[in-house]
């Protein structure tokens, strides 16, 4: 397994991935200062995004079923766990954008090769509020300190 997006496994076949791009950001409030560079106050973690790209050969090894399942997950706005093949869990993500490009169309209108790109942004897990989690951790921290 290369990656896992919810119930969809990306491997060498039938649904493959060739490239992965991961970006992370931090949010800062800019405060103008006289005679100096603007000050910046850290406001917390910004968006973390993952884009997975690859190529399918639907007439030879398949993969369109998995691609359509990801489209359905995008349409429904499901929060999905994303994991790398070495077991690294990246957290919960929503699919923002899926791009597919069909080349060398066959008689059924499906490309002999289909390039895909799945863009996801990190979100909180369902039913869990970051403030509730922080509060619980601080309570357990206080209890453990006694």
C-alpha cells in the first residue's frame, strides 16, 4: 500500500499514485509598527494540504471504480482518515478537488490513460471539538500531577 484515503487504497494496481505533495501553514496576525517591520503574532496552525497524483490504465488494470468512489466521498463531504504506507497517520481530511484527464480515448469514451489528482485539506475528526479535546487533556494533566 502506498496511501490510504478512507476505504480507498492507493497501490501499484489497480489505483496507483505517482506523486504526493504535502503543504502546511501557520496563521499570523500582522501588527503594524512605526519605524520597524510589522510584528506577527502566532494565531495557530493553518491549513495542511495533501495532493496525490497518479495515472490509471482502466482498460488494462482498472481503477475507475476507486476514482468514482472518491468523487462520491467528495460530493458527500465525508471526513476521511489519510495514512501513508509506512503506517504514518496524517489525520482526518476532506477532499476539496479531484481532477482527471482522459487521453487516447477508447470506443467507450474512457481514456486509455487517465491522469488523476486528489487535493485534500486537513479537518478535525467527526464529533470531536479541538476545545473539548484540549480541555480533557488539561484535566488529565492536572490529575496526573498529583
